[in-house]
C-alpha cells in the first residue's frame, strides 16, 4: 500500500495488485496447515477415545475337553459385532470362524469352538466393530488353549427292567467315537464285545448274580479311550402283589418278596364310576411283607408295585384287581312301633357289593359289651323290623354295618332307643282363620314318638275324643270341622309302640271364630340389631297382641312376644345385622290361643341395618390424613368430612374391597378435621360411625419395639422414641384368642420402657405402641408388634401311625416347639378307658414304636410336649389305632 499527497495537499493511497495476491496465497497456506493439524489431533483423540483392552480367554470345555474349546471376553463399549479367528498352526494362519451380532445373539460374549482334534494347540483372535465397521481394538486380542487327549466315557448308568430282565446301559462318549467295547464281569469272569453304539445298549441278564459293566470307545484315527467308571447291577426278582380290604376303611397290601421291596414304590388307582383314575404313589418306603393304609368308604381300588428308577430299576408288578372298600350305612334311625317291635331304617351308600348286618345289644353302654347279630340282609335293604319281647325301661343299642363273604366289615352306624312312652308335647297353641278352621301347633319334646294324637273335648259325651293323628316330628294340625260360633278345647298326646305319653300337652280353649284382627303393621329398622314395630286395630277396643317373626323368606313363624292390652308398639332387639326379618301380629284370645294374623303368610319385612363401622384415622407426613375402618364387608363406604364450624359433606365413596383411603383434598396443615363413615349396599345401609376428629399434624411413630421376660415372670417392653413433641405413649395389648387389641396402659413423654406385671403363665401376649400429642387428638402410627408369654410350649402336630406288625405300630408326629425337654406318649384302651403314660421320648425325637398290642382292640394315643423349666406342657390331638386284623 502506497500513501502520498496530491497537488492540492490531500492524502491519497495506491494499492498494488501484485503485492495483494502474494499476501492472499500466504494466508491460504497458513489456514490449510492449521486445519490439517486440527484434523490430525481430532483423529488421534477419537482413536484414543475408542481404544479398549478387554480380557479374552480360551479353555477346553468340560466334559468334552478333547473336541471343544470355550472362548469368553469382556464387553467392548460400542461394539455391535465380534469376529472370531482361529489358527490351528497350518499355513493359512488365522481363519475367520464366526461373526457374532450382539443384537441377535443371546450371549454375545462367549463362543464354543467344536469339532476340534484331541491334543492340539489352537490360537484365537478377537476383533470388535462399531456400527461403521471400525475396529475398536487398538491391538490384537489373542487367546490360546490345547485340547486334551481323547476323553474316556463318562456318566455310565444302568437300569434293570424287572419285567424283561434286560439292562439298559447309557453313557456319554467323545464326539469322535465310532464304536464301543462293553465289558461285563460276572463272578470274576470278564466278557467283552464290540458295538457300533456310542451312547447306549441293552444286555439280557437272566441270572441272579450281580454284574459290573465298564465301557471304552474307539475312534477313526485317534485310537481308543480310557475305561469308564464301573457300574454294578444287582438283579431283583419281581414280587407278586395281593391286596384285601381289612375292616373299617383299611386295606392291607402284601407282597411275597420282602428282600428287595425297598427297590419299589406302591401305587394305587381309584375307579371313578366310568374308568380307572391315574396311578398315584401312596408309599415310597416299603419294608417287611405288607402295609396298611386308609381308604374312602365305598371306594374301589387297584394296586401295583413300580420299580424305582432312582435306584436303577424299572418295570411293574402284577396289578391287583380290585379291592372294594365297604362303606358304612348312614342316617340310622329307630322307632318303637309296637310293644314287641322296633323299626330301623338307614341309607345304603353306593359301592357296597356284600351284605348288611344288623346287631343289637340290650342295656349298658353302646360302646362296650357284646352285640348279637339279629339279621343279615342284602345290600339293597334299608329297613328292618326287629320283633322281640321288649322290656320296658331298657335301652336298646343297634349297630348296622356292611360285610362281605371273606369276613371283612365296614365301620358301623349306631342308634339307641329306650323302651318307654314318649314325653308329652308342650306349648300347645291354637289360632283361627275365618272359614278355614282351627290350627293347632305344639313343641315336640320327645325323640322316640311314632305319631301324635289330637283330641277335642266332646261336650255331648263329656269327654275328649280323638279327631286326628300326625306322624313323628310333625307339630301342626288343622281342625277343619270347627263351626263358627262354637267354643273348643284341644289337647295332644305323643305316641309310640309302648303307648301314649303319660300326660297330654296343655289344653287350649278357642272360639271359632273371632273376626277382630289388626288392621295395619309397620316395621322400621333402628340399628343393626333392632327393628321397631307399630300396629293398629279397627275401632277403639284394647287387645292383647301376639307378635310373630320369621328370619328370611323361607323361615318359620315363631311367636316372640305377647303385649299387654292396648299396647300398639314393640322394639325387637338382639337381631343379626344386615338380616331381613318378617313380622305379623294377631289378636290374643287367651293363653295359647290367637285370632287371624295380619298380614297373612307373607308378613311385613325389614332389614336390620348393616353393622355400624368403626373408623380410625391418622395424619401422614405428606399433608394427608389416612382414614381406615373395620366392621364392613360386601358394602361400599361413604366418607364424610367437616371442619369445626362446618357441616358434614361426602368427599369419597370407595368399593367393598377397600379398607383405607388417603384424604389429600385441600387440607390445611395444623387444622382439625372431623370424619364419619357409613356402609352402604344396593338394598341397605348402616348407621353412621362415631365421629372422629383428627389434628392434621404428623408425629413420628416409635420403632424398634422389643420384648424380654424378667426373672419375676414379668414382661418388659422397650422402644425407640422418634418424636420430639409427644405427650406420651399408649401401650396396646392383645391376649391370644381374645381377638382385638385393647388400650392397656399409657406412659409419659420420653419414656421408652414399660413392664407388664399382669400376665398369666401359658398365655401368649402381643403388644404395639403409639405416640400421642397433648389433648389426645393426634396419634402416630403404631410400632411393630412384639409377642411373648410366660411358660408357653407348642403341642406336637400331625400325629399319625403306621402298622409294623400285628402287635406293633410306629407313632410319628411333627415337632412344632423349640423349647421342649421331651415328649410323653400316652395311651387309652377302648372308648371308656383312661389315659396312662407309656413312654418318655427325648427332645427333637418325633417317632416311637408301641409294642405288645392285643388283637381286635381299639387303642387311642396322644403325645404331650413338656418343659421342666417352665413347668408347662401341651398335648396333641388324639388318634385311634385299631388292631382288628
């Protein structure tokens, strides 16, 4: 650039074109060099960002270490594909053997190389690529491994078929195997043969000697393998199975080969009426020559033995067709129908194929003494008339059972009846319905009547005369011969074959018929347990009123109260919640006598209210109030709220399965809110719960509640105080079996311990604690629950038995306690026997064998756990063991 001054003294500049071009070229070169340097640095930086050095290993894969090598590596960030190369030492060097796409491979970080040669060294190279197929590894990742010599067969197993007596051998061989040599050694003598099988073969074993097998394999070009581990087969003989119904729901299954019976399990199949059901295992621990087990009455069963594959055997015994379980008759009843006749009736269950036996015993206990067989009937008979000289005052006991020709029998149905006249009926009442006659009703006070005799006083003959009879257990009769304007006197006798009851019922007198009847009736529910009734009569006369009630549409009308004259209302209390009751009223015409009911059979119905729910609530830490309730089932819950000076309004209705709800609808921190709830369903509702005022202020609950027993048999509680402004703590206690927790005690603020001195030995107590604020309007949540007791021990459970022989049974039970010093086994002989101790068993033992039992005897057993230190014990349920075989 040239600067100067012109002739007028003004400055000027002159640009030279050649200099400008030179400068432009130089600047362009500088810019290019700078950009190239930036690109080089960026490329190097990017390359260093992707650089990663993952771990890469190779090893022979067990058990096929002669032909397989497993490769594993760590994940490379950004890799979408891995390539595996192998070098077996040949001229080709590394050869690509697989590509692994990480998107479509379950495990993209491992690879198994198969079909390799034994005792060969292999090298592998790993490459990792991103989406642009750039290799992400800065250096070669190499791993190497050597395959082992040819492996010997492994996993040799043998299964002996008890039916065909063939042994099936199975094993695993090298992938290079082309055949196998099987060696069998019997009584020290080996026998070897070749087979083209490389994994299984079958060998016939007709003898009874044990045999040991081994296997070695051969290959094409790699020689023979080593010898496998041996396996020994012990042939067993096939047992012959038999089964028979014993007595009282018990089947005895026997077999003739006890030596190897532990190699079998016992299976059973049940007939369902159209086909045999599936086989089910009923015992896996067989011993001796037989076992017994219970069956359902009337069931039909078949049995078989199945060889245990877990012990190296397969196959089945013969199938025992079939065992019929005799079922006891049911619903046995007895009636004395004549002075020398007792009629029996019963129900025969399906499935019995034998016959029915009827036994009788006079006097004494029904459970002891000898019964006499009085009849043998077909399995279709369900009645029997026992005709004999009945002795008045004697109680006759009957047993009816099913039996078969082999001497087996079912359990029996029992009934007892005393040879005496029935007790007199009571509470005779009479009512009239215009034009329909007089209806009588009474209470049945006997259990041995065959009928009732209804008598009416005949004024012309000046004595009572029979006007009708009804059968046993019937308690109503309508005299349709009554005439309007007449007065009648009635009484009722009970009757059986021994004669009439010694006295009749009370007598009732009634005029046929008084037309005065109530004109209206209303029923209004008041609470879950109360319904109020009001009624009226036409005219101004005052009457006594009989109130009748029935529960539900299908209930029975029952008089519940008779009012004084002129009373027109009544409160029915003590009812069940959410239950529909029906009412009707009628004019009382004297003791046990009444007029027409109003309304008729339908009555006036009303539901008692649903149970009144109980409400509780507590503030939460998130400016909400959690409301819970109890006492509600199958009903919605309507929640209402108000503030101190407001009115209640509904804020939420929740469904029947909900038991709590968080109110977070516009609450003000620190404010007081009052809640109430009501249960409601489509046809009924409850009363409102009590009102509950909650201070919307959260207080931290106590935690870490613990419990300990003090030396003087007191229970001490300890907890952690997590709040800073509580007024105190409430201790709530639950006594086992009593249901709800109750507020038991309170302590002052900052106190974190409480001792309960009012405890009883052998009782379980549970505790929980919560904090409260001044005024008692705000409570924290409860702590966790802690439970303990003084001198508590759990009883044995699941007491059961198993026959060992005709004179022995083994008792077994489940130990449910952890503080027993031992168990006491107790025995009772017969239904009327007394309990005696027969054995003491040490702690943690759960079995005991009872010996020296007598045949055809009932034994009862129970087991008692005891603790000397706490001087406590607890007893199991009792079981019955019958030795009737």
